[in-house]
């Protein structure tokens, strides 16, 4: 008996420690819920987190979580966490389409969607222009740059009056601590992280802070932590536009029909400001809309995100040159109306602190660009936006703690391969950079690449996972340039 006492004491201490840990663990009770675009019941819950990590007993915010449960009874212990883009998108709002697109992963793994603080239902930082009813606004109001800046300033003031309105507390590193608290509350030892666009920056932040919690990482459209969004966008938007000009010049039919495409956009910009007639996308009523430089560049930038839409730009710009602006406006609307699902307050809280804050890397020398990435708007908004503290470590990319796939589309106008190549080099030998030709923003829009990612995640051996075949879209052609029905194949008169 005396010999057994130390063993019993250790067991008792371990048991008491386990009870204490369970009592200290945050509570996340899940209950049945329904997600938009998903036909079966999911599980949803709320985890309370301190608004300010420096005062854990202070004001709390609710972090909303949705789980699409694995189908198998004997499910794998490593759930798949999705990190939304933007910054400002709600992961839960995207859960239905994402779960459907990645149904193979759901066979044995829970799919987890966390509304990052400031987005969706988690202490949202939304502006009036973000709602679904924003598409009902008059076009003249939506497109006026001066009015837009004034609305953003008014929204900032309104957000600061909210109980959770300290706009300094929504940086990526702070938000990723929330995500890890969710992981722990769900009892998940390691996650498979899938990030899209800004969500890739979130994944990089997460695995830098919690390397032991990552099993696999997929970065689709890589946003490095040290990217200065307005400056990088100016370079990358222009590169995508230049690639479109070259593609049209190399295509005999497009070159015949649009021989002056390279000069068309500059000529249209020279004709501004002007007022044009456009049909409202909801009512169909014709409205008189003043156009300035930023409004027209916005109409051109949006289709560049999708090569299928960008294929219509030469024809749409030709119509605009003839005084018919509706086709160009329609192309931009096809990518999404209203606020585009972005929580504007969270968007600027991240960008103003991380991309344009005092600790951000210095900008590269300015390049001459027609599509200037909205740099003036960002600098105007960020001049008065409260900026959170960003540690120097945020801008570093340590070696990958687990196998990582980085996906880049050659026609992406905002996260092209140059960003993925730089991050892949920093991540080292456990990272693989896949460059997919003729794809825009979002490589995982290609079904065969979603299958490749599923194999990467479900393969147990790390080396075999990294080496999984992923060349299924290597021969994907660029979409053919649009020719209006009944139009002649030759040059425009």
C-alpha cells in the first residue's frame, strides 16, 4: 500500500487537473441550425471571447461558429476549417456553397466555419452600403466617389459608438486567437486550413501563432502578410489588364475587331467626367449617372477577376466608346452587386492597420498604372481610421509547420503567382506552389483542383500528400473573346 500511494496521488492530481482544464475550457454548445444553400441540418454555436485580449475579463463578444458534421460515424479527428476572404467576408454565409463544393472532405471530416470578429454575426462592423438592399440605391449615389468617402466616414463614426466599436481590436492576429479558441472548444487537436484570398493571410497568421495545431494548409490566391493592398493592387490590376491586351492582339479575330483596344480605355478616361444613361440592375429603370475616373476603372477592374467575364471587356469598351455604357456596367454587376458580402468596417480595420499602418513595410517605388488599385480611396479612409497594434512578427513567414499547397491563377488581377512564389519560398520544403494557367481569382473554382486538394488533405503520409497529382487544369485555355450575336468578324466600322 505505501508503494501505491505515490501512483494514486499522481492519478488523483491528473484527474483534478483534467477537471480544472475542462472547467476552464470555453463553452461552445452546438445546436441544430440551417445554413443558406445547404440542404441538411448543420450545428451552430457561439463562443464568448474578450473584445480586448489584454483585458480578458472585460467586455466580451460572441464568435459565431457553424459545423457541417462528417457523414462517417468513425470520423477523422482533424476537422477542415475554412478562412474567408475580403477582408470582411462571413465564412458562415459562404458555408453552404463551400460545403457543397468540398463534399468529398465531408465524408470523414467536420467542416468548420467561423465568422471572424467583425464579420457576419461576430461583432459585425458593417456599413449601410454592405447590406443586400444596397443594390436598390440609385446608381448615381453608389458610383459617386465623394459621396462614397463621406458615407465611409459616417459609418466609421457610427461603428465607434457600438459596444464593440473599438476598431483597433480587429486585426488578423487577434482574430486568429479567436479561431484557435474555437478549435480547442470543439476538441480538435489539429486542423486542415483552407484559406481563400485574404483568408490565406489569416491562415499564415494562424499557423505562425499555433504551428502545433495545423495538419495541412491550402492557400488559394496568396495574400502575404507584408502585402500593401492598394499598392500591390495597382501593379497586379495593371498586369492583368496588360495580359488581356496581349491576348486580344494575339487572337486574330479579336485583333481584327478591336485594333485600337490598347488606346480605348485611356481615351474613355480622357472623356471624363461625363453623364450617361444606365439601366438600374434591379428596377431596369434608366437613370442618369455621372461617371468619373474611379467609377469607370471600377467597372473595368471587376470583370478582370473572372477570365470568362474579362473576355467581354473588349466588346463592352467598344460599346462605351460609341456611347453605350450599359454592357460595361452589366459586366461589373455580374461579379456581385451591393456590398459584395464585405463588412466594410472590418475590411478597413484590417487594411488600415496591417497594410497602411506605421509598422507596415515601406511601399515599393510607384509604377505607372492606369488601373491604380483605389490607392487614393484607401489612403483617404485610413487617414482617420483607428489602427490596431501589429507586431513585427506578423509580417514574417516562418517555415511551414505542416504540408502546404499554394494555388495561384496566372490571370488573377489581385493575387497573381508572384505573391505565391514569395510565400512558398519562405515556407520552405514543406510547401508546394501550384500555378494554374488562364484562371483568375480563386483557383478552387475549378472542380478538378478541389478533388486534388481533397486528396492532399486525406492522404496521411506528408510526403505523399505534397506529391499528389495536381496538373488536371494545366491545359485550360483562356476563354474566347466575346463577339456580340450577329456581329461581323471583321473590325468595327
